């Protein structure tokens, strides 16, 4: 990657950063991640990611798309009511 390409990529990332929401590791998030670990064959970081999505979905009208290429995480997300995207890997 050239220096110019890196600068372009960082500019895109900064633009995107203004639109995303970061979930802090609260007790509620940890509790939800623990539930995910007991119910699904997930790694700890994947459980935290799915738990954050699940908690965020409560503020919306329920689970929506979930972008993921990891098979175990996709299966767990689908079991939690999310629509895994892309549909095919």
C-alpha cells in the first residue's frame, strides 16, 4: 500500500468513524456475552461482538442485518434473530 493509499484509507475510516456507535463493556454487555458463550460455540471476542449487536438491537426495532464471514458467529447471529450478511460465503 502506498503512502497515498494509506492516507486515503485513513480518511475513509475517519469519515466512517463519525457514523458508528461504540459499545462500552458494561455489566449488561458482559452478562449478555456470557449468555452467548453458554448458548453458542463462540470465542470470547465474538461473543462480545454479538452481545453488543443484540443490546443495540433492543434500541432499534429488533435484530437486522449482521455482517460476518466467520461461520460460527454467523450461525450464532442467525440463532439470535439476525439476518447474516452476506448470505453466501
